[in-house]
C-alpha cells in the first residue's frame, strides 16, 4: 500500500474509528483460506459454541496459526500490517486469530470494544487493533460486522442493553475492515436462509499487553522455528523493547531454539564482556 493511501485510511480511522480496505486480499489467498476453513471445520467437527459472545449459529475457530500454515500469510500482509504498526507501534504483537463463520439464524452479538477489558480510562490510545477479513461478501442480511462510528472517542464502554445506532460494515469478499480497539462494534445477525458469512479476525495488541489467545501453548515449537522472523516476533517470541517477556534472560525464541527470534534481554545495556553498564 502506498503511503498516500495509507495516510488517507489512517485519517479515516482517526475520524470514524474504522476504515475498510477494498481489494486488500489476492484472489488465490481468498480461495486458499476458504478451502482451508472448510477442511478444518469438517476435520475438527466445529460446532457453534452456544452463547451470546461466540454465537448460537456461528462456527468459530481460534488460534488459527497453529491450525494451518495457510493462515500465516495474514498477520504480515502488506496491506494490513502497516495499520497496527501505526496505530500501536512496530513492536505490537498478535492478540488472536479467529475464524467467525456466521450462519443463518444467528442473532447479533452484544456491542463491545475489543480492548474493553483494559482499565485505563477512555478516551485513550488504542490497546488493540482488530482487522476483520471478508472471505465472502459481508451484507446487512448475512451478518456484516456492525459499527458505531466515532465511538473510539466515547468515555465509556457500552453498558448492558445500551441502545445506540450501529451500521453494517458491508464489504465485498477480499476487503478488510480495520478497527481501533476502542470502537464499539458487534457481529451482525444473519437473517438469510442459506448465506454463510465467512470472516477472520486478526487482532494485534500493544507489546506489553497480555494476548487474548495464548500463542506460546497453541503453536508447536517446530512451527515457531519455521516461521519468518516478522511473524514469530508478532507472536511474541522476541522481547518487547529488548526486555519484556524474557525466559532466564533471553527471548522465548532462544528458549525454543528459534534462531530468527533469538535475543538476549538487556542486550542494549551490556558491554562486550557481558558486564552491565551503569
Ligand atoms: O464476527 C464479527 O463480525 C465480529 C466479531 C467480534 O467482534 C468479536 O468476536 O469480538
Ligand atoms: Fe469484537
């Protein structure tokens, strides 16, 4: 994405709390992800989890990077990664990767903001950035994500049953919705008879925040060793600001033997002979 386009989108997010990037995903990636989701849903016998947050007619899968390497292309995608890098910073990490396949009959989710568990008073900087990838068209009828424009500036989280207008983020397959983590939104109701809405969310958070989905236990060590450096760092196998997250003074990547993310803690404060500078 060129810098002028990126700046325009960042301005839209600043103003409205979200933006939609059309034609962000290549056709062959769309097809690969659709096929992978269909195969995994069958192999894992995915069923709705049956509550208001996760849905009664929605098939959800979490921790996608550990389920199939096809998903590895998403978090570092050149049309998407610049957004969390700008809205958080380039030491942001992945909070979660979730497939949300909304089926006919689903009711809409409760309004929420994805970083709503953070106790710092609002309005504030975003602690998360959520990107929702459309692998089918998102329509008002089939459960397009619903958004309260401008709500990233509100001074509170949505109260239970709070009534406020929200609009559907309708978009074509291949588009990506980018949300400031403080923007109120929810998955939409699916009022169709047979139109499943396939979305994947890739969520990023500040590098010092606890990740919503645990990456360390959900990824096999061999997968981490095989990951490109940027992806392994996003998963949290490096160190935040050279310090946070260390295991006995080194990065989780070194602990696993993943050479791409091998760091020593406090390295910037060490001299060559290993004696810490004052
Ligand atoms: O499915 C969607 O469109 C959004 C889901 C969502 O916001 C969530 O689960 O946090
Ligand atoms: Fe959400």
